[in-house]
C-alpha cells in the first residue's frame, strides 16, 4: 500500500463515523495533504468552507484533544522531503501550477494502484455484467462516454447513461431486467443530486455499484458498493480530471483481462476497420 501523505490521511480517517461537515474537512485535507500540517485551524476552516469550531470538533472526533494536537501528529508523520518548497511553487506560473497539480494527482493514483485488488475486483464485476450500464452526468459525462466507447470494443453490451431526467431510472430498470448485475458510475464535482438518486435506485434494483469519484468522502460513497478514488485538479477555473480519465482506462484493462473473448473481439474489430478503410494510415 502507498505511504504518501494522502494515503496516511485516508488511513487516519478510516473507522471513524464522520458527519457530512467532517467528511468535507477530511476531503479537503486529503486534497491538500502536503500543506495541511502547516495550516492553522482558521486557515483549514476557510479552505474547507466550514466554521473554525467545526475543525476543532473534527479533530476531537478523530481522538485528539484539539486541532493543535492533530496538527502536531500530522507534522510528525510527514517526512521533510514531502513538504512543498514554496520557492519552487513560485517559479511556476498559474498554468504550470495547474499542470503540476495534475502530475501530483497522477502520482497519487499510481501510489493507490500499488494495491491492484480493488481495480481487479471492479474488472471482474464489470466483465460479469451483461448488459453493462455506464453512468456519468454533467461534468462526468465525458468520462462515462469515453469508457463506454472503448468498452464496447471488448464487451458485448455496453449501455451509456449520460443524460438525466425521468427516463434515467427507466433505463436502469431496463438494464437490470435484461440481466445486468453491475453498474459503473463516474461521479465528479459538483455531484448532481440525480447521480446519487440514480445510484440509490440502481442498488434497489439489485445492481452492484462501482464508482470512480474524487475521494472516498464523496457524497456518492454511501450509494456505492466499491468506490475507487481518483483526485480532481482544482488549479483552473474548471476542474481537471486527468486521474479519473486514466483510472477509467485502467478499469477497461482490468475488465478486458476478465473477459475471455476480449482479444478475439479486438481482432475482429481491427479486421472490420481495415476492410472498411476506417482509419487513415
């Protein structure tokens, strides 16, 4: 397992029943894992968008006497080499800082994948579901669409659910009625209420929900049977999602490994594409 700052924070929060406000603080801390040990309670409260007393109650909920004790603990477990050098940050312009943030997100994803078990389990679940509904609304629709596009090359029946509305539950019911056993969801901030409602409906229909979300503290976690986190970049006006996109490709690989005829399907597609002159060589 990873021993990155984010991973250590995740481990610190495990086993604690946190309120929605406390989950928000925890989520904020994971996103800024290298900087958090050096923030005051007021600064952390402003960063998370909560009150300063909420930060204090959060620290107590984790078993510390208060926030200063929590911060001392975080400083003790954070090796100096992992602390961000301000002079280095200042050398980048705002666009480079956004790219550097995404590079760090990919490092966190790589560290998480040191334990391949969750991804392999997800691959088996997705491979075993036919049809396979793939859900992604609003900001996450492009992630779902990209996954569904490639998945259809190796999976016999992929059903993209990228539009909300009253028919979404109908389409989930139709997939379940046709034999689906699992649903894959891409959920990115800001999390649409429709996504949570759709996942709750999918589980009530008997589907196992596999979710890619920003963190294990995302609001959709309670509606997911297996959630695999992939951090989202926030350095620009609109969030960047390189890590969720790459995790989607990793899940494709795991699913293909679990499908016995995936290679034959790919070869058949290549043969058809060549016969039609589909691609410019």
